[in-house]
């Protein structure tokens, strides 16, 4: 069984670690607010989401939101312009709270009562690799039935845990050549 890639791209192959693409796809399924935080609309929408109920506000405080209720009100009304540090804090708290709120629903949709979800693996781009060094790597699909560790690592924002869960729970099920799919150009799945 091959080990993990140590010097990926040494011969010109291009790709991204699979767990990073999984995190991006889960983020898109979570339905984050599209407007950037730097716009008034984006900031107002995030603050409204974080302060819509006492439960939401408590979750935002746990996620690291430290600005006062008075400052939140002034920023929602457009009376005060937030500092860059505040923008980062609000956006980080929003992402964490949104992930916590949708993770249970997303997990149920991906597990589909034990039937799982079909995942597509698009191999690395080898157009920059000289011909004798190119591998024969093909498009693969796999039905993933257990998403629990993947979703919990994504929800926590644990990049190392997500990588470990993705490789050990999913990628190794591709067979003896699983190392060819540690880096890919795309990971596709729907929920």
C-alpha cells in the first residue's frame, strides 16, 4: 500500500489535497452569506445572523465574538465603521456558528440513513509532467457511507483532523493505489 505523498508536485503535477476540496464543498453546501464581509450588506447580514436570538448570540460569544451589544447595534445601523480586526472576528464567529447550525442536517443528508453519498475523484493535472514520469490515473467514484468524523472535523475547523478522517475513512477505500488520490483536481458530491 502506498504511503502519503511527501514531495507532491516535484515533477510538475498540479492538484490540491482532497480534504481541502471537501471542506470547500461542505462550505458551499452550508450556504454561507455570499456578500463579502467588507461590504455593509455582508456585515449587516452576518451580525443579524449572529444576534437573531439569545441562543445564537451565546453561540457567537463561544465562537469568539467579543464586541459589545452597543457596538453591534451601531455597526448594524451603519453609524460606525468596523476595524479590520472586528471584521475578521465577526466573519470567523459567523462561519463557526453557521457550521454548528448546519452540521447535523448536512450529516443526515450525506449519510442518507446508511446509503451514503456518491463521491467523484478527479485525478491530478499531469499536463506539466514529462511523458515518462506520468502515471495512469483515472476518474474514480466511491460511495461514502460514514461522514461522522469528516463533518465533526469540518465543524470544528480542524484541518489536521479533516485530513486524517478523509484519508483514513474514505481515500484508502479506493484500493491499493489510494495514494494517487490524496491530491486531486476536484472532489464532487451533492447532498
